[in-house]
């Protein structure tokens, strides 16, 4: 599909960092994708529908707890891989430490650069990780 000069591609066709929330508890999944958001979110849905919880920590949570997912949220558009990974890590720390969510990501990568960038935020409060 091609877009004319005045047409903007729809947000779900872009890449970046996204958030999936559980409707029944304060659990979230923060993810990043180089592919279109639509494609990656469909991966989570397919994993849930086929009950193959090894492919998605979010689907595993919903299946094990018999919970329901809420609407996805696009947090950031980012095509650059390195920037996207840094932004994903900042969002994981932000949602886990500062918003009090149970972050379902299998691993959380606490990079010193991420902590340094996050510390410069006006919302940062030193917290033991």
C-alpha cells in the first residue's frame, strides 16, 4: 500500500513501544516492536486464543489468572532499534516503580544509561530496584 503526500500511515502500522493492560488487576506488559504494532499485538492475541502461553507473558497472565485484557496503548513511535529498546526499558521501570504496576515482562534490563536518563525526569524518585 502506498500513501500519497497528504496521507499519513495509521498508527498501528508503525513501530515503537506499546502497553498492554489487564482489565482485572494492576498487571501490564510493556513491549517494543520493529514490526507494525498491529502485527505484534495480533501475535499476543493469537497466543491467547491458541492457549500457547509460552509465546507471550501477557497471554500467560490472562490464561493463568482467568483475566481479561484491556485495549492496547501506543506509548512511543520509534523506528531506531537502539532508541526503541532504551525507551522500552524506561517505560518498564516507570510503570513498575513509579506507577506501582505488576510488570509482566519476563526480564527487565536495568541499563545504567536507562537509569541515568530516567533520573533526569522530574518524576524520578530514587527507589531500590
